């Protein structure tokens, strides 16, 4: 995923029911290089997925997600916000970019993070880092691993360098 915060986009896809949303999310992530930020449930069976990536990837991913949701469930709405304001990132739980040109998502998960800094990182950033290093775990194992397991795998991968 692109790390330039000026080119990051937020894609939102809302469906009625989880089946359509999961199918749409699967299609979106397989189609383009986007990251799932969150899945949220609203009232009346409405669910929303937030996707993050570069503008073009998010546009393609949301379009693929809408197409798949139409085949499986009932899409309600979809929207892509190119370069959201820092306040939007903060409201979604991302830290605002501290330095110009750094992603609010990836800035804290760079592989050159000092050993002391690993304990301060959120699990989401640790998972992202683990996927970029040869930790000996599959993506599914990383997704299901505890914080301590991920930290151990990252430290082991770094010591092998």
C-alpha cells in the first residue's frame, strides 16, 4: 500500500446484512491493494466496511465490492473520499500523520522501528509489520495471533537478519 498520506483514500461500502458485506469486502481486497480498516454494525441490519489505500486502488476496490454485493446481498451505499482530512483519520482511530508524506496507517509500522518502540505499537500496526517481514507465519496465523505471539515472531525475524 502507498505510504504517502496525500494520496490515501477512504472507501466506504454499506450493505444490508453481513453476507453481502463479507462478499463485497472479499472482492474489494482481492481486486486492489487496499486494507480493511473496520467493519461496523448500525441499526436495522446495516453494516459498513471502511477500506484504506491509494485513491485509484480504493476506487477499484469499492466498485468491485458494490458489484459483488449486488450479486449476493443488497448494497445500500458506497463512497470514496480522496485524501480525507486529518480529523477524519482521527475519528476513525488513526493517528494523524506526524510528518508530511507519511501514512496515518503505516507511519508507526515501518520495519525500521526500534526494538523499544515495538511494545508501544497497536496490534494492528504489529500485524502489518509482521506481514512485511519473514516471520514464518501465514496471513491467517498473523490475523489470529495474540499481541505477544506477533511480538515474538517479529523479534525472531529481526534477530535472524
